[in-house]
C-alpha cells in the first residue's frame, strides 16, 4: 500500500481512497513521506511540523516504539505515544502498536502484570472428616509477655492448639521456650482434651525437641502415641488455620491487659489466657440461617454451651 502511495506522491498527487489522504502527505528532498499541514510558519523544527510517516507493519516502526518506550522508563501508553510523536514519527495505528508492545514487554509484565491466582490445594482429610474435638491439632507459640515475680521481670509465652475439625482452640502458658515446657503443654492438652492422633507445627527447636521426646516414649508404650507433622521451613502460610487465631488472641489479650492489668504476674496471665480462649471459642463459624437461629460456634461443639461466661466482678489487677 505504501509503495503505491509513494508512486502517486512522486508525481505530485495522492489518491483520495488512500489511508494517507487525511494526512496531506508529501515527499521531502530526500524522498521520505512526511505529514503535511499548515505549520510551516510556526517556527517549530521541520521534523515536528512534518513527522515521518511509517506503516504499522514495518519492523522499523516496532523498533522505534520499543526505543521510545524504554526512554520513558516503561510508562503507560499515552506517554509512549507522545514520545514517539515528539521524536518526529507518525506511525499508522500507533496506539494499538504501543499497547501490543507493552503487552510483550518483559519489564511491564513484571511491574504491571496482574497477580496470578494460584489454585488452592484440596483440603486435607483432617479438616473435612467428622472427628472428635482435638483429634487433629495444629499448634504454634506466641509472645513473649513480661510478668513480674517479686522484684524480677521475666518473660512468659503462650501456646495455642487449634482443632482442625471444630476450629476450637486451647491455650497453655509456657514458662520458657524449652523442650520440657513444650512437652508439659502437650501433656496438659491431652489430659484436658483427650488423646490426639496428629499434631502439626512448624520446625521450631522446641517443637522438634518435643517431637523427639514423644517418639522415644512411643518405643516403650503405645498409650497417647500420635503422629507429629512439621510444615515446610519458612512457609508460615501452611499454618494459616492457627496463625490467624494467634492474631485474634493478641487482639483480645491486648484489650484485656490495657483495661484490667498493665502489670501482671504469671497466675493472672494464665487466667487471662483462659478467658481469651473462652471468648475465641464463642466466635461464629457460620452465619445464621435466619434471625431466629444462632450461628454455630466451637463452644457449642466442645461444651454444648454458646454463651461467654463473664469473669466475676472485682479488681483483677495483680499485686506488685
């Protein structure tokens, strides 16, 4: 098409049906097709008044667009189109060509591309099959909390056990992050909630140490033996079921400490953790079917009660 237009322009005319007719094209002294117009007396440079016309299918047009796109630091289509025109080129179908170039640009796809939606894996059987509460458990530690014992300020930690079926939680207080404290916390869980079949945790040293201790004990007795599974290192999202509950626990505990006890001892902290556990276990697991029905909560599955038991009246601030 451009070949025929070039021939027509060489004899001083352009066909009215040509796609270049509305640009009033002409040939310059070097035989290059340029845009016509009425800006001869504007004082602007000749290249700005009469940009070079290039076809959309030319390889040169693609290279010019890529060069101008890199000059403007991979900005949007409008800025790139303006840079091409300011460079003295009039490319047919420029806007579509710029959009196509941006779509194939590696830098633009990295910085502006839509985030890929990863398909979630199938839910494990521990979360789908009906089982007694705290048969399959996920666990993680949180803290520390500064408590006062006499004149000394020491650190205490908490550990949360989340039932993968009922989504109920159980909280225990840890004196420290050692293997012995972890073993005692799991023994308390089993004594209160009953035997468990599987426990899932991260690869913390205290969890690994406790896992080794329970593995050794399983060689002598089969009672209270359970499977211990650890998640992939540096993959906290694999424990989202219990990690989300830690955030809720912290939020409730911060409010309770700010209102009742800015300075506390170990016994008061243990009491607060149990009250937090009661509040979290009353959270709704589903919405109400209608206005007359109550939403299902973990406490309805654990204790057959849905109401949060309020603490007794009085000042609960610890003596310091």
